[in-house]
């Protein structure tokens, strides 16, 4: 049984569409290697995600909640965010490895940090100790 569109449904549809648009724009900026656009689109994506979380939380408290179709679209967008985050982490790690090769005096990388870069071991000579 289908329900007529609601104000909450329209707001959620707009919130998801904004996320999808920002993801597409961020993907384009990443493909173009446009650092300024990447930063701008990442910021806009963050804003769109925050707005969507707020709208979904409000809708979840309403009778009828959130439609299955909108939940699936949000889950798909979440998967895209995770894939882009992983892609950025890999690119950052590759860049860090290239810098390690070019600058041999740097301490070896120890693993991934929360921000996606490589965590480096602290050495006394690099800390001024």
C-alpha cells in the first residue's frame, strides 16, 4: 500500500538527494585531482550528512517513520561515503610511502591513523630530544 507524499518524506528525499549530489561532486573532484574542490565538496558533504541525520531522526519519531525506499537510499549513500573514505585513505597511504622513499631520513610508517594517513613511529632525533 503506498502512502501519499508527506512533508517529512519530501524533506528526507531532499536530504538524500543533497547527499547524493555532494557525493557525485566529491567523486568528480577526486577524479580531477582538484584539491580545492575536494576540500569544498567534502565540507558540503559533511553539512548534507549532518542535515540528513537531523531530518531522519525527526522523521523516525513520527508515525510511519521512514520509508523502506528512503532507508535503502541512505544506506547506499553511506556505502558510497565509506568507499570514498577508503579510497582517500589508500591514496594518502600511497603518498606517504612515496614521501618516505623521497625523504629517507623520515621514520618508518607504523600503520593507518584515524584520518587515513600513516602513523609514524616517534624517534628521539625527530623530536629534538
